[in-house]
């Protein structure tokens, strides 16, 4: 069987993560082919993408500011608002693809069915049409906000009205003159509750079992995440105390608005970023409710014993990680628990890499950009990994720190935005130093970290 070209790499996905990977690989002189289920670059940001996976809706905007979200290699236009719309971001990603000549390397309308290790080295990528090609390495960049998470176990009882997931929301007209319950406290839950409150019958009910910090998009006249960047040099516990104090001074606590108290401090559980939800709560257009106890036909019973008639339930319950083209041999039973060195390299076989399989305290684009550069440095032979045992020790340390900070919610995936952006360039430099000391660079048959 033909061996794969020494530096030919497949990228799965052409959203922000996949585009960053393609660019970084091309910049490093690596031959690359990207597979994209949709009909255009941009992934989940591309509203009405042919993939059917995009959850974007017309009112969706960034919840991180433009300057903290843009790619370092391709700044967003200075005249744009601080929080651009999803459509602007989709256009930005399409322009990024065109500017750097990425589009010609992407096979659109192509779904990857399987990615398997070839016995004689490299990887076989097979599409749902049966086409198979060979590569020396693979970058998995298929995103993790497209597979809706449902309540498990389901709430007892039955519901006679309409149930939908936030992933399927597009227009508030579906809520006109209907009694609406939104379940969840994330950014999509707040957006949908606010949108629905302008057309629904009576106040939109917002139900949550757990509380979160709600951060307005501006604090003291500046984008709120700019404050986090200014505090990045401090230990996160100190940053937390300072930021929580500023937040209390600016808007008070969630309890002041009838919402449950947050579980954990700021910078531990992901905050919800919204300027509008607090306004709608204080004006009675959205009403807070506790968690659901059971469904009861045309009404919902809450854990405090109260009930309310409901016509539509929107389950804004988030997403689960789906990597359907890799078997459990590579991702285990739960991809959220997959250990990766620097959230990029598979510990058993570093020719399998990941870009975007993380949950950041800040924006995603700068993170996937540095991850892509790390993967590209490896595949181009300009970076060497530490020994496998050292990688595992680093992954174990990262997990302990993540559990201490974030608890048991996706601890493997969690990263501190500012610390991570500073750490990856240092790791690339360390990998170059390992090369100079005689460590092995990437080869198509590499299966573990190079020796010291």
C-alpha cells in the first residue's frame, strides 16, 4: 500500500478552528486537505450553512469583545462594533479563508465517516461517499457546539406543548402569543429569553437549577473582558476577588434579579455575558423560576412547588462533544474526558492532533490560532514533543489544577484564556530547544513522544 506523503495532513472541519489549522499548516510548508460538511467556510458561525449544524440566529452577537476575539494574524476591521454580529463573524471567517488562500484546500460538502490508523503508517480518512485518502497526520477541528445536550435523566411527567432545543432557534416569531419557558442560564438561554419576551404571551419564564454570574458587555464604559485581560498577570484567585467586586459595584448580584446564586466564583464556572437580560428581568418581561420538578401536561411544576401554564419549552441545555468519525480506541467513551498534551496532542499517538477541543475562559479564535501553530510546528518538523512520560505528567498536573478551580464540569477541556495564550508560544520554543538537543521531530510513523 502506498505510504502517505511525509508531511501531508488532513484537517476535519472548516470552521474557525479548521481554518486556523489550514493556514498554520500552509504557513509551515505542510501539504493539507480540509474536509467540511457544509458549503462554505465558517462552520457554526455560517448561518444556514448546508451542514445543518450551525446554531446561529439573526440576533446572535459575540459575547467576547472584538479585540479579544480576533485572530492575531488577521485583525477585525477597526470600524466594527465592539461586539460584532454572528453574520459579521461569518463574513470575517470567509474573508480570512480567501485572504490566505485557504478555500482551495477545502473539500466542501464532504462528510468524514471514519478516520483510522493505517497498519503501515499514517491515517486513512474515508468519507460518507466511500472515498478514502491517506495522510501522515490528522487535525480534528470539528467543533463541539453542534450536538445538542438533552436532560439526562428526563424530567418526570409529560408535556403537551412544543419542545425545542436552543440549537434549532432562529426567529422569535415562533413564540408570538405563546407562553414560553426557557431552561438554562447560558448565553443562548438569555438571548432567546430576551428575544421571546418581545412577542410572547406574558413574561417569558427562565428556569435554572444552578446559578451563574451574569456579566454585562460593558463595565465602566469598557468591554468587560478588557478588565480580565488587564488582570491576567495576577493569580486567578486574586483576579476573581477583584473582578467580583467590580461586578457587584456595577450591577449587583444575580439574586438581586431573582436568579439563583452562582455556583462557584467568577472565573470558575463560565459566566453569562448579557446586557439585556437584567433589563428584561427588572421590567417584568422575563421572570426567573427555579429548576423543574416535573412536567404536567400543559404546565410545568417547579422545585419550589409553584407551577405555570406553558405552551413552548426551549431547552437551552448546551452541547456535548461529538467526534463520530473516531472510535473509542482514540476518544474513549466520553470525548470530554480525552487527555491531550497542551489540549492538542493525543498521548498515545501525536500524529492525531486536536484544535478547538477546549473550553476557554475567553474567546475561542485566539486559542485555536495558537493551537494550530503548535500542531503545524510539529507536523513541519520544527518542534519536538517531550518524552511520553513527561507529557502524561503535564496532563495530570493540568487536570489537578482544573479540578481545583472548575470542579468536575469538563475539567479536561478547561483552559485559562490568557495563561494558555502565553503558555503555547513558550511550549513551541521549548520544542525547538528539544530538537537542538537531539529529540526526534515528527514522522508519519510516530506513535508516542520523542525521547529526551
